C-alpha cells in the first residue's frame, strides 16, 4: 500500500471523518428523469465511483422548478424527490464514501424551453454573455427571500434522504454567483449595489442552510460551498471580491470551501502580470479555518500528492473518475500502471456511462476527457 498523504483520513471540526483526501466533484451527467427524479442508471453510476474516494458530491440538484438549468438534471425541490434521493445516498454510503448533495438554482443560466414556457429569473434583468441566452426577469425582494428558503427546504430533504451533507453551488455563473456579480446584479436594494450588499444573498443562503442543519441534522452533517474566484465579464467578479466574501462565508457556518477552476494552479484571467495561483491567494485568507477542496485537471497520483503537500486538505478529480472509477483502489493496491487515462466507447457499459452523458462528453470534452476512437 502506498504512503501517499492523500490516502490519509481527515476529520472535520464537526467530527465527521472521511477515509481519504480524494473527492469526486459534482459533474453534469444528465441522466435524471424529466421531472428530476433520480434514475437507476444514475444510482449505479455514482455507486461505481464511491468505492475509493473519501467524498462523493453529486451533480447539481435544483431547489426550485424555476431553478432547473438543463434536461436530465437532479431535483430536490419537492418532497416526492426524497425517496429516490435516499436510494442514491445509500448507494454512495454503502461503499464507504461520504455522500454530499450539491444544491443550486440556475437563475439566468437556463431558458424558457427548459422551464416549459416560464421566463428565467435572476438578480437583475441582465442577459448573460452566452450564445442564445435569454433576458431574465428580475426577482422581487419577496421572491429573493423565497429562493433563500428554497435552499433551506432542499437541505431538509437532503437530511431526510440520508445524505452526509450538502454543497451550496455558488459557482459557475449560477444564481448565487449572479447575485454576487456586478455584471448580473444591478440592483439598488439590500440585495445589490455595493460589494457588501452583493454578499447578502450568498451569505443569506449559507445562513438559512446552517439554520436548517442545526435544527434537523446530526452534528456531523457537512455544509460545503463551491465558489468561482473570478469572472471575465466587465464589470465582473475579481479575485479581490472573492477574498472579501470568503470570511463571511466561513463565519456563516460552512464546513469546507470548494474552489472551482479549470486548472488547479491557474493564475488570474484578468491580471496577466500576476503569477501567483488563485488557490494560493484563497488559501492565505482561508488559513485552515475550514478545509479547502481544489480541483482542475488533477489526474495522476503525483498531482494529487502535490496538492496535499502544498497544504490543501482535499484534491478533487472529475474527468479522471469518469474514466477510472477505481483510481483510489488501484493506487492503494500499488497498481498505478493499470489506471485508465483514456476513455473508449467500448468501456461505456462497464463504466455505467449513460447515453445522455456520453453525448454530453462528446459535445465539448472529447479532448480533455481523452476519448479514443471506437
């Protein structure tokens, strides 16, 4: 058995212990039913990948019907969702991983076809700088409060389904990030305007989730938060904004911070003269008050080990765990040469990759996922 530090267990401040520092991050797999109910194929897909990692985080689950971002997406917006979500949580936990449900609202990052004729909503009526985007409707103050409550209700359903935690999706340009962004949030009420006011929505969501967890969950229930450090829009979120938000998130009760990046050591997209990796800037502010999960093209054991050696608590690998569900087990067995780094169409059944996921991977990830020809 290897002596890699990423194989060491980790115990959170709340007492929750995970068996190692490898995380399967949330990834789109588009395999739920039309109404968001978990399919048997999804349950099997996650079960296959739960046998080695310390934490497995599901793809995003919408907290309201207007929060749906794409077809085949998980839902946690109604009590009827709990039964199948419980099967998913059980499948993950049965293989030794902590089961975390990612909860989110797409906001403007959806369209009226996906919402069955309803107009998308957001912090302000500002169109996303994306092809074919639609102008959203600005949420009223009362609706903003209701969306925050939706995150709390979704958390209670996750607790009832037996998950070990939830991850609040404040990244990847979805609704929480839209409220924090000066590009998508042009409000002049308590939910927008100054940097402090733009913090109110993400902090409000964390506080509501924490309130529900403190009331209904066991003490070891984990509350995570995923964040994107920067935006390329102008105006947009800059790293200084993110560094100002993080202390408030920690104070509000998150148990870990998950930094969403395309490449783990990437530097600022806005300041080309700055050579310091974004995660190092964030690490200085977090200062181990909560653990950090970092992600971005980590595939090989040496790359995961560097993350831990550099003081980060968890290394997440996404696309590699699509190709190789048994990555951790092969490392433990000293069988690193057998780790699969390419994905062949002939492997799909063995890997539990559904047709919708396969089509999604081929749309834009064929190079990064290293898909070989049939």
